[in-house]
């Protein structure tokens, strides 16, 4: 831990923009004066006020060098004033404070501490708020939309022993921030933040979004522009602690009343202004396309544009005449940034046919644009205008949506590819197969309930479709409601999938699953002599478009046939027709009983080594595993444009994406063949890309494993998966889970046996905890000389703990007088203290934030000591009318010694799980034992 002195802390600029808020200004300014953070400046802008605002400001800031007043003759609006005065702000971080709002004293220090302790920097932080009325009375305790559907993963901050620390933030405050902070990745779309004066922006990102326009008049709230834009560039972090007061009154710009679930708070005129703001933001992006393309990359520029136009109150920017005008005005810069072909494709994907004609007409009016219109848009626009591409895509999607005999979509199949990545805690790699939108997670929950478990879910087939993504989002939300301890993360095969999933609030990463293909199986064979120009490894189904390979002279087919009778018959008919129409092509599978025999992965590798080039010809796919198999075997790839992500690992040196017609495919094969690229070179170049993604995957698994309670520092190596072929194997979910259960029971029996052998010195008759649960506590006690051991809950276990801690100090806390009287005669040296619990399990959500109010009234000989080891195994909490362990957990946190350990039993129950997360901190959990129940251990 490094505690920085004030002169080394970042400077924070607080910008107060006022227009006729004299009646509120004093409170706002005084809340800045009251900040416990030492390094601030405050610029107060009077935006052409006609009341006595200037006099109030001058009186409040008189003599304080940290404050400056800037006066404008006319009202530029909050956003306009921000643009105008931004250059005068010197701070590393900037907060825009509404002149009618109030900051809590810890606002700046809390935000700066989060910025400095996040594992990865973000564009800005936003804290929760309390809403007040014009008189300052509280109307709501928090902003109900804060966080949206994001996950609150604890901890969000680095361990405080490693963090850059601020003196004003105590250890307890740091821990509170850590478990109440959530990082939101830049690609997640929506409004997650509090309105108004709740944000702190990083100056370097504000510099990117800063605009200089004439006239600079923007009657808009600054946060409506800054928050979505900054987030889309570099992400944000949410602090679920109320650190400011947001005032609702008659002159309030946005809100007509406090935020109430089910009622819109915004004024009607706000939506129209937001549409204007979105159009202006779009124009700014297009005007600076080269700069933003260099900042975020070619592909993400358009994703950024989509994200911003969708997040600013869902304005229909692409439908507006203003968008066409902006494109035409900035066309020279756009062409320079993207080139004609990329620009044309991006615009066609975003504009409906009438708008395309409108754009073409306006572009054609300038002679300098005729080449762009004729050469780029002319060719790319043909298929979208005829509807051919869209109809083919829809037909392909429908073919992959299983149907029942009555014509309705099929019910869940409870089957698919699954791999067990970690047993303790359980983490599965699982696929969206058929309509199983959450893979094996649903079947796992039905079988094992709400225990900590992780699921890394990838699409087996492209889900770049709003209907499929919406269905996935519904399934995820329902699953999270039922099983809040499960962690679901989606591995998107393409950037588009990632954006669509993120827009629905689904945790996801762009990590194409083809990294799982085994290079030990798929490799160049040293003695192989290529016989064919190309090989096409694909099922004989219409969407694979075998007809596009018809012009290739020497072509080999590798295939397999569906086990479903009707589907298999159709595939065989199609296969026979293609072979009959192309007698110079060869089917490499042997025919047995009229069916081609399916090759094993090893045999598949042998067959594709007989060709020089691999083909991928479908328009819609999943990640297309065959494309990776080709490259690992040293084959170049010829592909047509596709949806689904198979091109993620393509290298233009040995991969060509050509137009979807037979002559183009034939010519691409000939060009690639003529390059004569060594197979080992193709393989090495592919593995370099794959190995990077495998490291990302292992980091993701390690992070998930630790969040689920696994011990840090036990990162897996890829060699553990190297011989698994495609990593995940196909079977019914029941079969996968039965195998997991067998392994789990076997491991549990081994652990019990091992623990029993180590605990033979202690009598265990009648003890509630099983040996595997006892062992980590016993080891911890025995490792501390003269250990101070505090146990919540007495009974048969009490004598056991006194024996284990012989030579130390043991104290037992109990609320049941009968249990005390029964236990006391069996003990020789232990202290037994009787307490009164004031809580009920059924009410636990109401006092989750109660903090010190939950501390137990304990005798001085217990509460004045620091305890090395604390075991929370009482009071009872398995019914709503019982006390539960909320007070025990809060009190244990107060009493634990530095370097001490707290163990809590029954952490599979919601109360214990939530109170441990809030007051003990998930980042401190060093052990989680599943025995009779779950025992968690926390280190301090």
C-alpha cells in the first residue's frame, strides 16, 4: 500500500455551471468547500443569470484561491458552457456539478480512490444519488436505475495492500468501496449511471470528446453527452454508494419528479433535445472520422457510432435527414479514413433503401464523388436492394431453428457441447446449441441449485440476430433471478455478436472459440503429397453452397451425414447430385451401407492434408471450426463473406475472402495456390494468433475461478486441454452432469478421508461440521501460538474447539440459555457469553446496509480483544423466523485481529452469502469448502 501526500494526489476540477439558481448556490458551493480531499479547484460559471447569482457566488468564494468565477453574457446551456470553459480546467479529473445539487464531503476522495484502485483505468466513475425536493427534503434514498442489468462483481478494486491510497479514505471505507464498485466495459450499451452531479471524468478522455463549435450554444445537460460518449470510448465504473444529492424542483431541466419504478421521470421536451444531441454527436464523429478511426480502429468506429446513436434515448439517427447531410458534408474525410469499399458497406448496413437512394442522389451532385457512387456503392448495393442477401440469411436461420412436428419452435433439447474446465469451483465451457440459450447452466441449476458455479457460453451457430440475442437476454435474466450465485459469461465469436450481447446487458467478451481446436491433431503431415487444389469439409446442406466450388478442377469433399433420417436422406440426395454434376470432384469418405463414413478428427487431418487449399463457402456460420483445422494443418483458406466470425483468425497472406460466385472462388484458389506458401509458415502464423487468445481464455477462467471462491495463484496451463480435440464434447446435459457428480463425490470422499486421518487426535463425535469443513479451521488455529479463538454458536463442537486450542484463549457466543447450561460443565477454560440477537432471516435485505447498528453487545473481555481466528457457526438461520448470522458476521469483522481469519458456515444461504460479500469482502476469501454446507474462509 502506498499512501500519497496531498501534493502528489491528482488535481480535481469541479465545474459548477449556474443559470438563475441563486437560491441553491450557497449549498452547492459549501458542499465543495466541505470536501475532505485536499487537492481541488472549482470554476463557477455564471451562464448569463438575471437573478442575484453573481453576488451569492462572490460572497461564498471570497478569499479562497481554489475558486474562480467565469461570467458569460448569454446562457450557452450547460453543455455549451462546458465546451467553452473546458480549456481552463487544470484538473486530471473533472466533475460537472449542477448548481442546485449538493456533494457529500467524501465525494471527491471516494471517486479519486476508485479511479486509482481500479485494475484498469476507465473514462469516468458514477456514484449513486439521493433525490431531494426544492426544500432539501429527501424524496428517495437511491437512484433505482443505477447499474441497470450489470453484474456487481466483488471486488472491483485491487487489494488495498497494493492500491495507491488517499489519506481521507480509511481501510474500512476502501473495503466498502471495493465491494460496492462495478466496472462496466466500453462495449456494454445502455444508461447505467446516475444523472447530474454524480460523475468524475478523466481529463484525457474529455479532451477526445471536446468540441469547438460556433455558435457554441447547447441547451443540454452535459452528462447526456459526456457519459455515453466517454463510456463508449473507454468504459466506466459504478460506485453504488450515495455520494451526492440530486435536486428535483419546478425549474429542473430533465426530471419532473423523483424516479419511481414504472413512471417516466423526464420531461417530454427532453426526448426531442436528445435526438438533436445524437445528431450533433454523429456529425462530430463523422467530421473527425480519421482521428477516431486512428483512436479506436476501423471496425470499432462504426460500432462506436451505433452505440452512441442507440444509447442517447434510442434516437433514430440513421432515419433522419440530418445523417444524410452529415455524410455528404464529410464524405471526403470518410473516404480517406475508410476507403470506398468499407465505407459503402458500412453505410448500406445502416441505411434503408429510400435513404440509400437519397444519399446516392446527393453524392452524385458532386463530380468528385461519382467514382464513389459508381464503383463502390453501385456493386455493393445490388444484393441488399433486391433483398436476396437478407432472404438467404433468414432462410438459413430458420433452417437452424429446430421445429416440432406441429410447426412450433422446439422445446429445450437439454444437450450440447460441454467441457468441465474446473471442478472446484465448478466452471463449464458450454455452447448455445439449438435453443439452449444458456447452455448447461439451466440443467446445472435444476440439479444442484444456487451454488457458486461459472459458465462460459459460446454460440455454436451465429446469433447475429436481434431475435436470438433477445431470447438469450431473457434466458439470462431469468436464470440470474433463480440462481444469483451462478456467473454466466458469453464468448462471442465476432465483434457484432459481442456488441449485440453487450447491448442487452449480457456479460460477454469477444473471444472466438476456434482457439480450442487442437494443433496436436491438426498439423501438416511430412509425407503428404497434395492431390487436390482444394478440399471442402462441410455437410451437404444448401447453406454450405457447394455450387460455388463447381468451377474448381481438382476438388475433394469431406462430409458427414445427419443421424436424423429425413435430414440424412436430403443430405445424401444433395451429395449425389453434386458428385453426378461434377464427375471430376472426389468424395474422400468411404461409402458404407449407402452412407459416407464419418472421419475421426485424426483421419480428417489426414484427408485435408491431401489438398492445398481449404474452402469455407457458407454465408452464415458459427465460428466454423473447419477453417481453423485447415490453417493448423498448413492449408490456405478461400472464403466468401460470412456472418458468424470464421474470419477472426484469417491472415490475408494465406486467406482470401472473395465474392460468392463460382468463378471468383476458382480464381481465388488459383491465386492462393500460386503463392506456394510453406505449410509450416501458415501453421506458425496461425498459432501465434491462437496462443494469444488461449492466454486470454485462461486469464478469464482464473478470474472467474477466484470470484467463485477458488484459491488465487493456481492458474491452469493450456497443456491440460491440448489433447481434448475441440475441448467441448457433445452429449446430453444429464450425461455431462452425471459425470461431474461422479467426479465430485469421488473427490469429496477423498477429502473426507484425508481430513479424518489428519484429525484423529481430536474427538469428533456429535460435531456438526464434517471433517473436510473442520480441517482448514483446525490448521489455522494450530498455526497460531497462543491463538485467540472466538466461536459464534455453542454445542457439541465447543469442547472440540477448546481441545484444539489448548494453550490459547477460547470464547463462545450463544443466545440459547439452555444450550449454554448444557455445554458449560463440559468446558474447563473457555469463556461463554450470552447475547441477544435482534434480527430475523425473513427481514435480512432491510438491514444489509445497517453496518455498525448490527454490532452485538458483548462483554468487555470479548469485545476489547482482537481475535486471531473467528468461526461463525451460529445462531440458527434456516427459517425466516430465526435470527440468522447477520449480526455475528458484522461483529466478527469488527473483532478480527490484523492478519486474522474469519470462517463462516452455511454460506450457501442468501443471508450469509450477501453479508459475507458486503462486510468481509470477496477479495479476502481464501478457501471455500463444500461439505455438509459451504464453509468460506476470509483472511485479513
